C-alpha cells in the first residue's frame, strides 16, 4: 500500500512538473508575441508617419518633411535588417540586436524577439507571419522608391505626375495597413493555437493522472475493506478474551519498566495497580535468567522490525512461582524504546491497526479534499483538507449529503449527467463549484468513484476534489492577455476588430449609425524619448483612465499600439454627438499629467469616420478615420476632423 501511495505522489509530482513547464512555455510564447505585436505597432506607426511626411513634402515641398520621411522609415529598415540577419546562416545575433534597436523595440524585449524568432521560424504560424513581414518590407522598398519619384516630380514641378504618385501612395498606404493588421492577426492566431494545444495536452495529462489515481485508489479501498474485515474479526476475538479475563496487556520500555497494564495481566502475576504505579513491577526483573536470550532476540526483532514473533517464556509471580505465558510485542508507532505486549498472539491485529492508521493518516494528510459516503450518498467520512477548505466541521457533514449530490445547489442538467455517468460507468469527473460555509464558491476538479462489494452492490461513493482556483485564474488571465492591452487594460487590436465588426453588424441590423474616433497623442514621443518608457507608460495609463470616464458603457475603447487609441461609438443619433465626444476627449487629454515629480502636458489629434457614410467595413472605417486624424494633426494638433474624401 505504501508503494501505491508513493506512486500517487510521484504521479502528482510528474504531472505538476509537466504542467508548470507547459505554463512557462506558454508564458514565454505570449510574452514574445506581445513583443512582436508591440514591434508591429511601432512598425505600422513609422510607416504611417513616413506616408504622412511624404504627403506633406508633396504638398509643402519642404526638404525637412522629406528628411522626416526618411527618418520615419529607419524603424522599418531596422526591423528588416534584423529579420534578414536572423534568417541568414550563420545567425549574427549582435547585428540583429542592433537592427531591432534601430526598429525602436524595447531593449528588454529584444532577447525574447530573437529567441522566439530562431526557435519558431519554421513553425507554421511564424512562417506565415514572416511571409507577411517580408511582404511588408517589400512594400516599404516600394514606398522608398515612391518617395524618390515624388521628390523628382516636386523638383521638376510635374503636377500631373505628382497627382498620380499621391494616388499610388494612398493605395500603397492602404496595402501596408492591411499587412500590419494581418501580421498581428497571424501571430495572435498562432498564440491561440499554442494555448489551445497546451490546454489540450494539460487536460490529457490530468485525465491520465486521474485515471491512475482512480485505479490505485480502487486497489487501496479493496485492501482497506479486506483489512477492515480481518480487523473486526481480530477485535472480536480480542474483546472476548479480554472480557473473559484470560489475556494480559501491558505497556513497557526497553529499560524494563511496565508503564501500564490491564487487570488481567496484574492478576496473572499477583500485583496490584498501586504497586504498578509505584514502579515496583519490572518485566526484566520478572523474567528468569534462562529466558534472557529469547528476550534479547525479541528486542532485536523489535529494533529491526518494530514487532517480534510471539514466543513462550515465563514470568515470576509475586508469590515466587513461575507463570508460563505466550507473549508477543510491538513497538509503539514513532517510538524506538517503548512498546505493548500481549500474552497471546495479537501481532497480526497490531499490524492491521498500524496499516489502518497509515491509511487514515494518508486520508487526512492529503492536500486534496476527500469525502466518503454510504450507498445513500450520506457522508460517513471526510478528511481535514475538505473541512479546512469549506469551513465546515466533521460534525456538520457526517450524515448529510455533500453539495455535489444536492440538486438545490446544482442544475438539473448537471445532476442528471452526473447520475447517468455513475450509473453507467461507476465513475464521474469534471469541474464544479464547491460551496463554503460562508456562501462563497471554490472551483474544484472533482472525481467520484462508486465502491461495490463482492455482490456488486453499492457500498460507498468516494469523492476527491482538487482546488483549481489558480488554474481558472491563469486561464482568465491568458484570455485577458489575448484580448486586452497589457499596459492600459483596454481592448487590444484583435479585440478591437471583433468589437467593430459586431458593432457594424448591429448597426446594419437596426439601421443605426456608429462612429469611429481615431486618436493619436501629440507631444507624446518627445516626452517618451526624454523621460523614458516608464514615464511614457504612466502617461498612456492616465490617458486610458481619462478616456474610460468619457464614454458610455456600450462603447469600446482600444489601444492599437504606441500612442494610438480608437473609440467605437454605437447607436449614434447625430454626427454632432461624435464631435461633442471628440471635444471632451481633447479637453481631458490636454489636462496636465502629474507623473512622479513631473507635470507634463500632451494633446491629441482625432479623426472621425461615420458608418455607413465613410465606409461599411472595418478596414475602410479604420483607414478613413486614420486619414482624418492625420488631417487633424496637420492642421495644428489638438483638433479633430471628420473624414472627407478630399483628405
């Protein structure tokens, strides 16, 4: 039985190591995906900035704008350099690092970016993402060439050629936006696939572990049933002999002291209890010298095995005559020099008691909650872990049905499925909520096994429960990481596209309008460059908090990356309502930000597109709001523009 218990512990340890390893891998993958998505946001923003400055150059013909155009593309070219170096053999990690730094990636993310790239570049979703990345880099080269063409037209004052080039630039900008979005979606899809695969593998491991524990527990229960039967028979014989006053029992130590004894033993040797308490009864002094060797052998057995084989010997009666006895002895549990003696062979019963005590110890020492019920599903035994977890005492549980069998606390469908599984397979397992004495609930993974006797009649149900609170919290956290921006808690780009798609479906169904406000912070980059990412992150969190206070509960705020935010306004009555919100946003964002010991001021430019006037799908609405935002930014910042085709 001990080996079976050790096997259960080993299975738990093995499964825990695998699950922890899988959790670590999943965490590293998600962190790397987050870093790539952040880098994509910087890449997309730089591309948009380049297009913006190139358009300004085309209209204003200022060389400073063209220089800004080239400067903006340095981030895209840095990322391209890193990709090419990591795809080459041998890999030049140091130059790749410099490329990622040139791409404005956070230094602490670069090791994760390189490691993830090298390990997963042949992975399907990563290969797909790299293909999208490469396509984006090729479009960037086209953008560079287009910049030279526009510059040539500007210098030659070729207005017609310049007009055509700007039209091509708008098309190219749209294609680059699509590529940037596709890159994030591919990585997110890959992360979800890894998460799903790891979750499936974890469920398989847990299922196999539960199956192994079920089989071993079944063996332990059968052994306990057999032991219990033998113990009851042995106890009956013991009580019969004890009541018949023919069996003596004593507690002793290696020094010869008799620590306690029953009346049968005292009467057998003619001593009183007062003499025993006074210490005048010593088993070594009561033993004739010729039995010392037998006693020494028994003591050696006790030292080696904690029990000795029964043997014949004699004790000296108080009156001087010898009393022949048949004696067996065992050391007390946890002791090395104290034991108990019987005048007849009771060693088997003692061994059974020890085994039963060991099983009870395992039962109560288990970190899992365990309940045993009778055939009517009333509790007959419960371990300490369950009492501690639920706040109920053993007295409050014995004789009552546990919550898992109570239909008042479980839905009818749940209880029907549970009963059907027990009736058909004698087993059920699944996740359920356990109710505490305070009314709170604890998510548990439960396993119920039916115990049957040799006639196949149900005798007991064994319920084992494992607290899965941390697992549920981890799953919720992973879901949040997949759909929400880690810094601000706002919806991320993936969730934004889902929300906008749903909003458009609802607007079309109910023939409503909705507005998309595209925000880009003004003066954020200089602050971020001067005071560092920590201050920049705090400002982004302040902006997110202010935006949350301005919108309705059914509206959506999302952070697309960097300092870009969007607001989805549903059920828009009049376009003026979007303008009113834009004014509130600009006023709120423009308020001074108190960050550490600094008082900093930023602003924002907002572009607004209206469904269905400015687009009937997510891409067109987003693109047009983005175009309007750049028009607002070009007009002097801290302003908003509705999209107009002339932009």
